[in-house]
C-alpha cells in the first residue's frame, strides 16, 4: 500500500523540525560525517537531512532523537524551539 503524501501543514512542520535540529550547525571543526558518527547514523542519512531534502514525510523519531542527542539538544528543547518559531504556546 502506497503512503499518502504529507499535507502542507505536515511538510511545514517537518521543515521547521529539521531547521531547528540543525540550527547553528556546523560549528568550527564540526562535520556531517562527525555528527553522523556521534549519532550512530549513516553519513548519507544526516547529509540528506542537513541539505533539507527528504524523500518521504520526514525523518523518523529515532533519527531525530539520535541527532538531537549527538548535538546536545534535548527533545523537550527541540519541541519548544519548534513551538516558539511557530508562535504556538
């Protein structure tokens, strides 16, 4: 069964999530390869997300959690940043 295309609202939310996940990246001496290694993910997975290209409706929860952890961002902080950038309370 084919997946249904993400709604515009979902696409915008995923875009905001990825933007916040990579905010301030890279810092000096930081690379996609290094981040991927710290997160325990494939280089290509992190590179594609960092470049803003996603073939599906967005990254899986565990991918987001692994990258956030590797960057020192809690999921609570990430969620708050996303809400704040949308003006949500």
